[in-house]
C-alpha cells in the first residue's frame, strides 16, 4: 500500500513568489510522487483567517498534512533538494 500525500499551499494571489511556488510544487510532485496526492491552495488575500488559524505569517508556505507529522516549508520551493528532504519525499523516489 502506497502512502497518500496531502498538501496545503498558502499563497498571496498571483504574486511572483506564489506563482513560482505553484510551479515548483507541481514539478516536485510530478518527479517524486507517482501516486495521486491532494493539494489545497489557500489565497491569504481572500482568506486571511485560514492563514492565521495555522500560524502562517509568510507566503508562500507549504504544509504537508499527511502523512503525519505535519511538515512546513516556507518560500517559493526553488531549492528542490531541500524541499524534497523537508517534505520527506527523498525516500519515495
């Protein structure tokens, strides 16, 4: 049985770093996760309360919600090796 991953990406509209984070996350998922995963995107400009609930102070911020424990990566996700390690994906490739 394979592990199913669940992510939540906090962005600020179409700001340059938010666009980059979306693109980088898509590339990481394509490379490292053969099985399906879920990605929920939360725009903090539209839903600031959601960010406050999870103590997200900077965008973009990516949360890996499943499998536990929750992991958090802040930034545009361009440091791919560090992001993959932080999310615990290195062993799945």
